[in-house]
C-alpha cells in the first residue's frame, strides 16, 4: 500500500492505493496498443474535441484536485489553483493546434521529371508514434504530472498515455486520472486511451514494455538516468524525453544593478523562493557586480532572506537532499552563508538561503543544483571573472541577462557566451513562470534535457510524432490532409508553402 | 597507409592516404568549433551561397570523381554519374530551402495577458547544434558519403562537418573532400568548415570527441551499434542519426500479379539487382500469391535471374557476408534456391539470386537482410498467410503494395498492417530510387533507423538544429528573422501562420 505524506507535518497516512503489478502494467499497455489503432480512425478534429473535454473534466473537479494537491505538496491553494488553470490551458492550446493542423507538416511533391529523371509523387505527414509512458514530476502535481503537458501533447499527437504517478502525490495523481478518464469515457474515447500505474517498479516495467514507444519524463538527473538505462536495455530503442536538471544562471550588469537595485532584488527573491524554490527554471546562481550598487542589491536580498519564513519542501527525499547539497556548497564549493531565513522545524519546511562566492573561483562543486529556496550569488569584478564563472555553470534550460540601454555590446558578448549552453535566453526578466504558448521552448543542452525537443509549448507535440511518406498513393489511400483538394491545413506543395483556405477544425 | 581496392579484380594498391592520428582528429574538431562560431555570424543566405558553390565545385570535378569512384566501387560510370548529379542536386535543394527559410520554424508570441496572467514576449527559432561528424557509407560514394546528404544538411543547418571517409573508397572520399574544400575556401568559408578523417579508430575518436554535437551515419546495424556504444560512453549524450538496416517487404496482390505479370517481373528484377542489390531500399522479400499468375511472375523472374551476369560487390566484407547470409537463408531460414545467375569468379562479383519460401512458415532466420542482388519470394495462399509472413519481417525503411483498382479494401488492410513498421509506403512502384525532395522521408522504426528523423529530403536539416527561445529580447538582441518588421521567411505570429512577403533570399 502506498502512503501519502503531508509535507507541512511530515505525517504519512495510508493512501488506499496499491502498487501496480507487472501483469497489470502489461494489461494497460496492451489496452493502450488497441486504443492507439482506434484513435487513428477518429482523427485530429475528434482529438481536439477530446482535449477540450479533458480540460472541462479537470475544471469540474477543480476544488477536489486543488485541495488534494495542497495536502500532498504543501504548495498552497493559490499556486495550485494557478497551476491547474495552466494544465487546463495546455489541453485547450493543444486542441487549438490540432484544429489548425500546421503541426502535421503536410508536404506534397507531385510526380515530376527533374535532372534526376522521373520522380514519383511523394507526400509526407507526421503521424503518431504509439503508446507513450509519462512520468509525473514531484514539483508540478498538475502541469507536469498526470494532467500535464506531456499527457496533453502525447494525446494531441494521437498517442494513448500510460501514466506513472509520482510517489510524492499519489492521491492527486489518482484524482487527476479519474477526472481525465471520466471525461475521456464521456467523450467516447477508446478504452485504454489513458492508463495509470503506481510504484517505482511499475514505472520501470512500463519503460521496458515493448508496446511503449516513447517516454516523457520530468525529474531529477539520477531518476532520468535510471530510466535511460532501462531504455538502453530494450531490444527496440525508443525516444526518452527527459527534462532533468538546471542551474539557470542569471547575470546582472553593473548598470542594471545600479538602475534597478530594489526592483531586481524583489524580482530575484520572488523567482528563487517561489514554490519553495522547487522550479526547474529557478535561478540557482546570480552573477552580481562587486560594485556599490551590487553590494546594495545583495544587502537587499540578505534583508529579505533573513526575514523569510520557511515553506515546506515536497517530500523527505528533497528535504534531505537540499540539506546535503547546501552543506556541500559550503564545504566543497567554498560558498559563504550570507543569510538564512526563519526555519520552523515543521515537517519538511525550509527557509530561504543566500550563499555567496567569487565568480573567478567558482568550481563545479559550487554549481550543484540545490532543489529548494537557495541562491548562490557569484560576485564578479570584471567581464573576465564573469566569463570564468560562467564557464563553470552546467548547461541549463535558461540563462538571464539584466542590463540597461547603452550596454548592447556587453549584452551581445554575454549572449554569445551563454547561448550555446541554454535553450532560452531571458532579457530583463526571470526564468520562472514559463509561458505556455506556440513559441515556447523548454529544453536545453545536456544535462538540462537530453534531446532537441521541448516539453512546454505547442511544438512539444513533435516528440510523439514520426514522419511518414506515401509514394504514388491513390487518393483513397491518402490521409485527408494529403489529398489534392483538401485545404484545411497549411501545406507545402511542390516546395511552396500555402496557408489553409478553410477555417480551422473543418 | 590505407589501401584502395578495385572490386572488379579484388586487387589492392596503396592509396597514399595515412590514417588520421588522435591528435589530428582533435585539431580538426577544434577548428570545426571555431568555424561554428564564424558560420553563425555569416547567416543563412550566405550559407545558401556556400552550398551552391559546393555544388559547382563538385560539378567541376565530375570526371575525376566519377572515374575514381568507378575504380573503387565498381558501380559503373552511368550509375556513378547519376549519383554525383544527385549529390549536386541535394546541395542546391538545401540552398533553396535556406533561402526560403521555413525550416527555421520562426515563431513569435508577443507579450500579452492570458488567463495565466502577464505573459512575456517569447520568440523561437531553430539554431544549429554544433560541429557534426558524418560517416560516409560504402554503397553511395557520393550521395551518402563525403559529398552526401548528411554533409549538405549539416552545412545547411550551419554546422561544420568532420567527415569519416569510408574505408571502401578512400580516394573518392579524398577527391570529394578536396573538391568541396577548395570550393568552400574559394567562397570564403571559415577554416574548419569541412574536415576529413581516415581510419576506423579515427572515426571512433571523432564520435567520442566532446566538441562533436551530433553524428550522421549510414551503414550496417553492427557498425551503427558500435558507434552508438561510443556515444553512450560520452559524458554528454548527443544525437546519433543512424540509417541502418532494412528488408523492405513488397506485396503483390493476385489482381496485380494477374494484370501486370511481366511489368512487375521487370520492375522487381531491376529494383533488387540495381547497383548489385546494394541499396538500403532494395526489396529483400516479395510476397507473391501462389496463383497461376503468381507462378508466371516468378517463372519470369527465374528466367531473368538465370540469365543475369555477375556484378562486383563493393568490398570483400560485403562479398563474404553476402555468401554467409545466403547460406543461412537456405540452411536456417529453409529458403529454396529458385535461380542463380552467371557467377564469374572475378574479384567480388556475384550474380543475382532468387530464393523462395512459404509466407506462412517464414521465421526470423528467413528475413535477414542480404546486402546484394538477392530476393526472397514468399509464396502466400491467402491474406492470413500473407499477414503471418509480414509479421516476421523486421521494421524497414519502406513497404510496397502492388494492387489493381477494385482491391481498395485489401489495400487498406495491408496498409494498416505494414504502416507501423515502415517510414514510407510505396504504391505500385519500387522503393529504390529515393526521390530527393521537400516531402521525402528516409527513415523507419528500429532497426531501420534509430530516430524520428529523415536522412533524405529537406527536413533532414532538422536533425542538426535545436530550438532556442529569446524572451523579452530587445530588437538588437534578436536574430533578423525574429524582428517584428522582417517578412523574409514564413513565421507563426501569435499562433497565426504568415507567409513570407518578400522574395526568398532577401
């Protein structure tokens, strides 16, 4: 029997949920395989309707879902309500993308004769890859868990999803799945469209199952590595999309420190302490000039941190790990403690911490990601020491530059320096609060993620699609979107891009 | 010193080329890293010009290149001339794609307020991944080697290329590289844009080099697996794009066998014997109905094969392996020899072979890919035995269905059955002669390839790109294609796709 734990008290109770047996995992993947074929017959506009129905189903259970998640995560009703809204928004955005159809990359090359001779008619579309395993994260019980972006994007692609509930919030996972499953059933979705498994071993069994054709994962580098090792043992290798670890360096130029001292202190403090610092885009290191303004900025941060109350971390593993990493940053990374908030001793609660170090002497030991409300300030004296420090920062999801007008050359130089190491570059803002939209990219070079794909935003659907070509196919064998007279999606015909001529969803 | 071997005689001579030392590999990847930054400054339209210059450079050396390749591969002047034309065509097609700019997937979401609150300005573009290692194949000394599609698509993406010359045609590789390098230098390309290494160990060193950010490979499953093992040992995992192995089942319905007996025998014979059967899309197994027409069709094939002359295979490894696999198909796969052409005993020459087997009793031992002019005919009695046989065929690049009007239901059923196992479905044609175009897809589920990407066609460029987002960036920090007033490429702005308003290349 799995337990559920309230991180505010550390008290565990029986969740009433049992771990999934290997036989039940196999039954779920078998059902998902059958559902995959059935989904293929229903098409893209039907799936858009399904995603909208799932959004409605989540909205209908809002009160229960948020209350359950609050008990299991301690993240608070406001943050969790906002997160559920985000999850619902994601389902609706993917429904919109399905109706629009550009994600299909429909491409038609009519038969012709080129310098290479007679060339057959060739038509390309992205098609779903097959049943997908989705691993819920600890830190986003909705938006990166059962009701999260991986689920929404896999379903959008046309792939049934078998979820692995995160052990940190089993009841939230179950309630979310029940809400989605009821909505899917009500909409007429094939049985097996959405399954869920509980327990670490069941997750491993799921990834090894030959019927699973891709894995979506948001979590720790070590957890991701363990699953990648299972993937490597499979007879058929499959894509593993892991969003793993990120330090997210933030750079403040001396003009920015001077011009916006209090504003940046305020924004930076909010960014690294939001959700108790348990965000994959939390800025973990801030490069601040050792100038009068820089010192005022850090003094402001110290004041805020000193007064800050403790917030519960998600679970005992994260709590223990946070303490260990904090110690390593001090003993092995030689960071100095600049401020510590008001620890309460309740459950897994921890107060914010501010450490400092010299940018010029940063070592890899000082750039370990502490998953919690901790920021390392790296003092820099000049661009050379800033660069030296940046070189020790592992590849990340994001980097951020705060600057002022007139510093364009410096900004260009810094952007050139950090861009190879990140997937998103933020100007005069904060990396947390990842916008869900068409253009978003949430990914970065290893170890931030392990692929050239995103797990947030519309193009996340690409992870669960594969290209397919019909050559010389009669009209009756072609999917609707590739027939000559169809005009409902953007298409590239004989090399020329054409917009859809009929409204989306027709 | 590497040798070069004429497969027509089996006679080896000194090539004058030495194997590349580990130090020289490191020097080349270091130069490629420097070139990567320089290429980034030059931009997409400059790269289009570079690709056109490379095409011109190959054309200028046509005579030498084709003659050299003929000596080293025995593929013949006509086939090699056509292949070089194809290589040149590929460079020009990617130049066209660069000027058009749709491959960038330029996406802009302006700052706005949604149900999730204030949302920052987010702009996405695909950017180059870094220096790429490209492994030349044995069977396409131009189109999948030094001057091949991997090289063209990586350069199109903006990635310098370090080539690994195939040991089967070292002089062709060197001459191709010299032609490309001279053209690149003449066009003003940064030093290090194109490098080349020789020797198996140098290839392994190249893949392990941390400066290499992706690998393109066309070759055997075992060769690909060896390189994937090296990738797995790297500290930073990188994408490995392997085009590996493919049996390419071809199905002939009874109506098709009846209506087009001689036509199909002619086309099928040409398809499996072209280039001595050494094409990754060669049909390796043909499902033929055990009907009067089917028997006439096979009798026709037997006649053709009996009379067929031997053609040289590419090298001694392929020659030896072909003989071993032929034997295994007979002894372990229980295939019967229906016809053998006229073997000559010269060099690595081998004549076409036709084997037969019952579709209902096919085992995995009967579906091993024989890289050479060998076709297994699988007799089927009904759809059930056809399906049973198809289930034993490994995933492939392609499947082919020959049918006649009136068989639409059967075709739909067969298409449903084979589609999950291939990347391209050919109707009433042949899988060989892969068209190079915008819509083409050359890939398939494992073990055909190991990714959801193509190695032929314009979208092959996507393999060497990664998404990148600028958030809240001032105009001066944005790439040209993402600035508000730019109209030179198709873009998605606030969810709405817009065509380019100015001609390509401006």
